[in-house]
C-alpha cells in the first residue's frame, strides 16, 4: 500500500512539474508579445510625433516665408520714400544755407520732412512660435539664427524711426506752428527763416534720416537673406 502511495505521489509531483514548465513557456510567450506590442506602439507613436512635428514645421515655414515677403515689400516702400525725402533735402539744402531760396522750395522741403512712411513689420508668426515654445520645431539651425537676427533687426529700425519722430515733435513741429500757417504752409514770419534755427533743424533731421535709411538697408539685407534661405528650405 505504501508503495502505491509513493508511486502516486511521484506521479503527481512529476505532473505538477510538467504543468509548471508549460506555464512558464506560456508566460514567456505572453511577455514577448507584450514587449513587441509596446515596442511597435512606441515606434508608431514616435513616427506619428515626428510626422506631426514635420507638418507643423512646414506650416511655420510657409507662414514665415509669406510674412517675410510682405515685410520685404513694405520695407522697400519705406526705404524708397525715405530716400526721396533725403533727395529733397539735398536739393534744397544748398539754397537754404546760401539764403537763395523761395517759399515754394521751403514748402516742398517741409512737406517732405513731415511726411513719414515708417516700416511696420508683421511679426505674427514669430510671436506665435515664441509664445507656444515651439521654436525648436525649426530643425535648420542656421535658419533659426537667421530668423532671430532678422526679427531683432526690426527692433533696431523701430528705434531709429522713434528717434526721428521724437526729433520732429520736439524741434520741427514747434517751429512750424510758430512760423507757418498749416493749411497752406505759407510763412507767418519770413524773417525767422533767415535765422540759423531752421537750418540747424534741417541739418539735424538729415543726419537722423540718414541713420534711419542705413537701418532700413541693413534690415533689407537681412530680409533678402532670410527669404532666400526660406525658399531653399521649402524645396
């Protein structure tokens, strides 16, 4: 009887051992399936994220390109206007300094000096990408640098414009209010035009306008470089 009990116990132990081996294989296969599934899901998620990032980058590049073209055209107009004003000053400065001018010359000069056409850049795309913290989506490091330098140059042109505007408000406008009728720019007191004050105002205006033109030209070069870079990246 003890013999049969021993045999039966041995068979039960062996059977349990076999079941345990089968269970381990099953668990191992399950583990492999889980690992493979996680790996595939991770790669798929990474691919989706990369694809999403590439799509967003392309969208930003298109917006930057469109914005930059508009800015270049607007800057060109402001620069051309500033150069026309400078030409008027140069044409009349000689007669003004030699006191050999007429009222029409002064009207043209004053009209040119008070007619400002500032450059107002569009910065919507840069504002949006900076606010969202997505500037890293731009994968081209040189393009990133180009964008930053170009948009920073807008601040320089704005400062130069502000300096000239403040000069006009502080010196030119008070002089005109005191010595001219603003409806037709006819002189109230012609003798005051013979004084060095007006000459000094014109010379100071010319110097600040030249600084503004120089700033415009520097920014124009930056925009042209940026537009060329954006066209290459878009291809």
